[in-house]
C-alpha cells in the first residue's frame, strides 16, 4: 500500500516536473508591451502571425485535405480555424475532443501554428453553432427579443443558462488545450465570432427593458468618459441615439468577458474578440451595422466589461484605401494591440499587410484561403486556380523567412512600413538623421508616376544609425539626409538627371551616397549575404518589382 502511494506521488511529481520543464522549453504565448507597442511572444521572442483563415466548415477530415495544400502554397505560418461547440459538446456535459486533437496533430505535421476560433454562443450574430440540445430548448437558451416581442436569429446576452453552458464548454476546451498542447501549437484563441445582433439593436425583452431604463453602470460611464448630471441617468439620457447599441455592447461584452475569464483561468493563452465593422469614415445610424460587437464606437465598453479579452480585432472587408487605413488606426490603441484576424485576400487589399505592420500589427490573416470552395479558373489554366491565394502568398514569400526579425524590430520601434495610396506618388518615413523616400510606379529610368493599380508596399527598419533593412514590392526606395521640408531636394531620383537625394543642413548641402547595398536572403531566420548591388542596380534608387527582394543598405553623406 505504502509503495503504491509512493509510486503515485512520484508519478504526480514527475508529471509536474515534466510540465514545468515543458513550460520552460515552450512558455505559454503571451502579449508583451513596450512603450505603447505590442508583441506576441512565442518561444520567448516576438512573433508575427502570417496567417490564413480557413472557410467556416473546413475543420472536418474531408475538408482538411483541402486546407493544408493551400497553407503550404501561401507560406503561412499560422492557420486560423474554428472549433465548433455543436461538435464538441454533442450531449450536455459530454465533450468530444476528436476535432481539437486532429487539428493539433495535423498542424504539427505541417509545422504550422494555430489560432483556434471558438464558435460558441455567437457566430456572425447568430446562435447557429450552439449544440442541438440547446437549440431545442429556446425557452432556456433564449434568443434576443425584438421590439415586436418576436425572437430573432441571435442569442440573448441575458440568457444566464447559455452563459453558464458556454463558459463550461469553453473552459473544458481550454483545459484540454493546456493538457495536450505543451508544444504551444496554439498561439491564441478567438472567443466567439463577430458577436452582436443583426436586425434589431438590442434585446427588448421585459427583463432587458428594465435594465435599459435603469442607471448606466459606473464603469461604462467612466470608460465612455461620460459625466451625467445624475448618477442614476439611464442609457437614453447618457447616450442618446447610440443608447441601444451601447446597451447591447455592454450586455454582450459582459457575457463574452465571463466566458473568456473562465477559459483564461484554465489556460492563459492570449484571447481576442473579432468585430464586424461599421463604416469608419461615414458611420451609418445604429441599425446599419451589427449591434453589440466591438465596433469602433464601443471599444471602450468592451475593454471595461471584458478585461479577459486581450484584443478587440477588426475583420476588414471594407473597400477603399481610406476606410481600410482608418480601421487600422481605430483599432491600434495604447490599450489594444493591432491584429487583423480576417480580411480580404484580394490583390488590391494585400498591400495593407504593410500598413498594418506600420502600426506594429502582431498578426494578419485573410479569410477563406483554402481549396474547399471552387474558384473559377482563368483562361482555363490550372495555375490560375491559385490566383486567389497569390496576393497573400506573394506577401508571405517575402516576409515569412524574415518574420522573427520583422516582429522584433517592430516591437523595438525600429520598423516602419507603408502601402501605396491612390494619388500619393511618394511617401516619406522619418528615421532620425535619415528619411526613407518611397516612390511608386517609376518605370525604368523615368520619374515615379504611381502604379496603374496601387499595389506598391515597402518596409524599412533601421539597424544602425546609417544602416537599414529594406524590403517591398512595386516601389522604389531611397534615403535622403533629413532636413526641413524646404531644404530637401529630389523627392525621387530621375535617371540621367544626376539627381541625388540631398538636404541643406546647417547651411551645407548634404548628399546621400550608398556605401554598400547588400542583397540577401533569409535563412534560418538570419540575413544571408548574396551579393553587392551597384551600378545600374542602384544608380536610380533601390527598385523593388514583383519578386521578393531584401536589401541591407548602408548610407553616408558627402
Ligand atoms: C465574417 C465571419 O467572421 C466569417 O466567419 C465568415 O462568415 C465571413 N464573414 C464570410 O465572408
């Protein structure tokens, strides 16, 4: 008997020791913050998620065979894929982890990390992933009630039994991850999907009405910077036309915050909630966008009510450069790391990965990039099957090999990146004594005119005072000594004119000269020198076309 107990103690302490050792080898991924910049720390260093999100119904054996070849083609380092509550808890309290175990095993085989999406109570505002046993009991797991007293296709954030069931299931899932993923294949977890409600602004059930007529909670007033005359002021008094949306955001965030907190207590991976957006330039009236999710007008409510959610993250499908850049700006906040968990993978949108990097994004993932949907072949060519993947693949072929350096330099505040904007032929990035001037559409030796389609993008990182890492596509990059705007010459180099980027500094013209322009390739995460570029290759600036090109550039003045 004694020896049995001894054996048990030994086994438990060995398991504890092994777990500890694993934690040391692969610490739990976490977010780090440095001077307002964020990084996702994986295996002890900043990591950039170059992701792709699978289609919604792709996490099944028959479909996964059509996911991995696309991930390989993309050179993605992370797959975002759902975990379905309805599959995981087919009977109340009975959890089936087959799908979780399968995706973990397959991701490891393919040397790819995972971000798992908990399709729980909310999926695009509806309750479609609730298990059948819940769907069949709508009186317990009830829906939002609209103004006419009708149940709508959206779960009520006031359904306590739904909250309890979701928190239990999410906790079970996180505990299972903790036990089965010592390798930290899973980097982050998305809690729910595009929460909120379409078709009605909020729950108008009698219980919800009572709360709506009651005082706005103090933490909401504080978060939204409101100081009403009376502390008992109701939602309508404080928020006017946005009262319903703010109320619903409060209710939904509280629900999701509790689910997240329960899961996080089990296993503290970074957690985020994604948002279906409202138009950031001309936001329509409430009702024109999904109500209750973390839209830009209620981020502060989400932050206050769901502190277990580390990041609120925009799903960006909006057309137009101005709108895209505005969204990035709105979700890049001192209290929120920028993460783009869904976006369009189109050729015109792909360049915005660079805009996101310019705001220290920790990750980016276009949506629907697997072979489970048929994509029309262009001109009947088989190669065109991959046309829908190619814009993202082009980005990842360049950035993938240098991902760790990019993430580190960005976290250190040494990196800047931009994408071409319609009508802007040049963009200038400031690095202390140097400006990096990016110009677009400079064909051959002529001046820059802007690309026919705005597809240009560049990233520049300062390695030393006079040394830069430069990469990009469809642009020209040059360096100019920094001076005041009036004192600068040569926004762009025009071949054959002898123009050199210069600036008048302390009454003396300073001209840029290249000391050494090294072309390299990243191998095992390190820049490997290939050759020195000079002559025709640098006399008209540093030109980036559609093939991956990484340069390490040393400059000085004469
Ligand atoms: C946004 C959702 O979050 C995704 O799950 C998916 O439904 C896409 N929309 C479809 O475009």
